[in-house]
């Protein structure tokens, strides 16, 4: 049974418009009374061929069914028409905004057409009409121009839409005079994805004050249905007032220096015009990492007649290295001419500084402990500069602690332990001792605790060259003798500006804070027992016979209550441990 619908269109090919372009839409499989919606349109399957009898021996139609589908098309809920389409046929709605295509129907021998299994379906595709999209840009090489200068302009037109544009026109609107090129362009067709570029040049006019000019590009075009599409863009350019060419200023420095050296900065201001200038104010400045040598204000007021020149030089010194170069700030010259104020700026020369920079750190493995606990201290000195330097690092050992380990060095060198030294300071009362070997010195340390008052302090030190971008670390373990929180001593360093030459540079870093944890169920009583001296004999060393020229220690004291300093330096060499006397007071004086 075939249902004939009122207004049914029997064919759709007559509506195909070959000039229309279509976008990728949607597709779906629908059955009778089901619909597919897209862009406000609805396509509903309403008619299929009538069911047929099956073959006596197979579940297929006796004869092939001529397949088709009747589709009801509506827009925004309003019925438009019903069309009859066979496989691969398309239908374009009257307003040509969408195209409906039957992509697939069951084959003529499909069981979907049988009475006993009648269930026809159709795969429908809906595509929307493509439209052009015109984009235009205006580009200049800069945003401001001097009077009577060329203004090069580049126009770029693109079609980024989904259909070709036809009869496209560009019109340039601007008060600027054209030197090259034209103000109107026409294109018969711009296909999808195509672009066109046009070059033209304007001239900047003379102005009495800064003035902004507009360059407006207006583009319009059409699609195959003669619908217009347009775009507009505006580019602003500034025409500047030219100041009188009176002064020019130049600043120069050496290309590179060492940290120990001074550098000469030269400033030259030339009046190459016809301006007789009075009260010209010239100023300069230096970066934070640069200090002035001598008494300079870097601000001057002077007269500079026409065709005359002003020069000045001063010395600077860098406080830290900079391998990338320090950019010097520009010098300025301010003057007044014909009632107007003007400022000119110099260039910014660079200055590369070669030298060392020692960065210190002092850390503990644990900062909250109970009395009697052990704390490992690690001191690190890193040369973050770009040249080696001879560096001395001092790290005092707190009176609230006892050194219970040897000082271990961590450096990329097999003899790094040779560079760590440990010294002691005692408060002596009427003591005068002289020893000739380490055993005698060890005995003195032990006996002095009983009749030479108390141990005062200890110090670990590093004294050697430190390469650029390298570090030295040493660590030791302390036993906490205090029941009150305290701060470990600071670490200090002194090093040379270059190798072992130049001035010494001093710096320090705060020692970490040790927090003593108190027991909640037991009151901790403070004790004032003397802190025993950290005896070198407690350290696991194997010492052969010693050289007397290096281990003699003499103590001369005049009067009670004086301080006498002993500095014990030792090599951490498992095959040959030796000791020699070093005057610690000299190191302390140098450090001070």
C-alpha cells in the first residue's frame, strides 16, 4: 500500500543549485515518525514503501522493493513541505539555507520490507549553506612618525568563511596623502581560505603639536545569493612634533674589569645645533652593585653654547661580579629652548665584571633537641662568582656544646681534608707552658683544665683557594650541654677580590637557632658545669713521629685572667696524621 501525501514533491534534483557551497552538518538514522533537527529545521520520516510478502524459501522479499522515503520538513515548528527521496538524492529547501540528503535506505531485498518484520529506516544528512567571512588587517612598521616621513602600510584581506565571496571591494579612508599605491581595490572572487595583500605608502604631514591620524579599511563582498558581508578596521598613527636638534649625549665605560679594579665612566654632551643653551642640567646614576670612588654628586648644571661640548669623567668600582654584564643607566641632559622643555638620553653601555663571590650557609640536621643530644653542623662556602679566590672561613664552636667528632670535609678533591683546621682558646690564670710534641700538648690540655681556669671557645676554619662555581663544605657533630635554647655562632669569611690580590671582602651569615625541648613531667635543672675541651686525642687518628719544626707550642702569660690562644691544625690523612702550631690570634686579628 502506497500512501500519497498532499503536496508531495516527487523529485528533488530540480532544486540543486551548483553554485551553493555546503558545510559539514549532521546525520542520523531515523525510523517512521522519528525526526532529525539542525539549525532550526526538522526532518521527519513519514512515508516508506508498503510491506511485501516474503519468498517461500527465504526471509527476503519475493521481488526487490523500490526504496524511497517521504520526508516532512519543518522550520521552527512550522510545516514547510514533504519530499520524496531515493538513496543518494538531495533536496534543497526553497530558501536554500539547508540541503537534505538520503544517505542510505535498506536494500530492496532487506527483511525490513517484509510483513512479518516490517521496520524500515533511513540515514539522513542535513547540511547548512556556507557563507563567506571577510577579515582585513592594517599594519604599519611603527606607531609614530616624524613630519614629512613615509608611512608604509600593508593591507591583508582573508576569507575565513565556508563559502566563496564575490564582488569584493576594499576602500581606504584617511586624511593622510598617498605617495604610492591606491585607496580602492576590487576582487571578482575570493575563495575559501584565500588571502590577498596590498602595499601602499602615505606621507606624514607637518604638525604644530602631536596629532593622531586614522587609517580606516572598509571591505564588503557578496555570496552567490547576493547577500552582503562587510568588515572594517581602524589603525591610528601619531605624527610627532620634532624638537630642535640641539644636544646629543654619550656615555662610555670599559667593556670589562676585574672586581679589584676601578672603571672610568665618561660623559660627553655636544651642542651641534644653533642653540645657545644655558643652565643645562646633566644627571647620571649608577646601579646598586656599583659604588662611586671619590666625592661625586653625578648632577651638574652648566652652559653649553652652540657648537660647544661638555665632558666629565668619574671612577666607579663594582661590589660584586657579573658575568652577563651590568647595564649602566642612561645619563640625561635637560634644557629649555624657546619656551619648551626638552630631555635627551644617552646610550646604556654594559660592563662585565670578573671576580669571586662567596655565599655562606650553616645548617644543622635537627633544630629542636633535648639537652645532651647530638647535632650535626654543616658549613658550606660556595664561590658563585666567575674567578677563583683565596678564601678563609671561620666557624666558632659554641660554649653550649662539646665537639665530639672530627671535622669532615666535603670537596671534590682528595686532599680537601688538609684544608680544615681546628683551634682552641682557653682562659689562663698564671699558666706558662711549652710543649715539643703532640703528646705533651695533649697532656697540657688535660692538665690546664684543673689549674688554668676554664675552656673558652673553639673554631673550625678553611683556608685555601676556591675555584669559580665550586664549593667547600665541612661538618662536625656537637653534644648539646645547655638546657636553654641558644643560637649557634655566626660563620664569617674573608676572601680576595681576585685570586690572592686586591682588597679583602668580609661577609658573614647568622648561625641557626637551637631550641631545647623541656620535659613536661620533670623540671629540668640548670647546671653550670664547665664544658670540657674537645681533645684531639679523642679523634681516631694514627700519628707517626712528628716534625718538631711544626708542633712546638709555647704559652707565655703575664698576669691572671689573661687569654692565651692555641690553634691546632691537622691533616685528615689516614696514612700520615701530623700536627703543627698555627698562631690563631693572627687569624683572629685578620678576621677582625
